[in-house]
C-alpha cells in the first residue's frame, strides 16, 4: 500500500502557515514542516500545532533545501511526498485529487496545474515566473508540463532524492522536472485551484530580477549539458553521483 506524507516548507509565513498545516494534518497523512530560518515567529507558531514533525534550519537556505530536508525525513515513513506552499495559495484538501491522478503501477511526479491564472486575478510575478520556468524546462529537454513552477505536487520517494538536483532555492522544483525526464521518471498533471488573496494577505518571496539570474545560471548549465554532453556520459555521471 502506498504511503503519503505532506512536506511543507515555511519561510516567514506565520499568518498563513498554521492554517495550511492544520488543513493538511486533517487528511490523516504524516506532516513534515520545515521552518527555513523564519524570522517572523513562524517556527514558534507551528511548534504549538500537535501531531506534526517540525524541522528547522537555523538560517534561510532556500525552498529547495527545505524540500530536500523534508524529503529525507519523510522517506523514513512514506513512499510519496505531497508538497504544498505555506503562503495560503494552495488548498491541501485537494491532495486526494492529485493522488487520484497517479496511473496504476506508475511512479510519476504529479504537478498541480494552477487554473484561472488570468491577468485580472493573478499577480504579474506569478505569471512571469510560470512562463519563464516553462521556457527553461522546454529548452533543457525536461517534462513539458503546463505549470512547471507550481509548488503543489506529489513526488515519488526515493526516486526524487536520487536525481541529484543541485539547486537549493526556487529553481529546485524546475530542475527536478528536467532531471526526471532525463532519467525516465514520468510526470503527469492535475488541475488545482489557487487563491492569491488568502486571509492575512499573501507573502511571496519570488524576486523576478534576482531569480532571473539564478535561473539563467542553473538552467543555462542544464541546456549546455543537454546539447553538448552525450546522454550516455550524463547517465554515467549521475550513477557516479548516486554511488558517492
């Protein structure tokens, strides 16, 4: 029987994180919350939520690093990690719909594709980030999903941990889609609702210009590897990394 666990990274989301975590906990799966060096009291607020595993980074390391910490812990008790952003834009109660999108006998990455992202009700940073990351996924030969930046996903464990993704900030979620395609791990999608004005206001840590350069560095290297490093050599390098 497949076992699922929630992995929720938190960085300065005290106003929304407790509600998100409580909604996830109500579904009955183990919940791993990673306080990634928050300075707004998020960790202290979450420490009072019963029935969860709270992990803490003493300083901010980035969303990807928080996810990796959560994956390693969740892998001890689960086969799959359900990731949800802590800013209130996702409804954890939709997780069963993502689980239902897993084809029988397969172990894909399931991406929750955000619906209703029209300019009239979606912040321009979210629309820009989605289009920009989709471009890098296509250019790098990754999975062509409609929403490569969505944080509401299901990851197969331990396959995801074995990918050897290097990015430790927002780029991690996009890099995983690229490496998964290279390694033959499938991906599928399921529509999800999204709320950009949760109670208390939404806090976004996405910085278009800073993250533009980080994206260029990370994914530029992946594009070069795709076009100039033969597939067999890439495979041997990955195998060596896993063995190490």
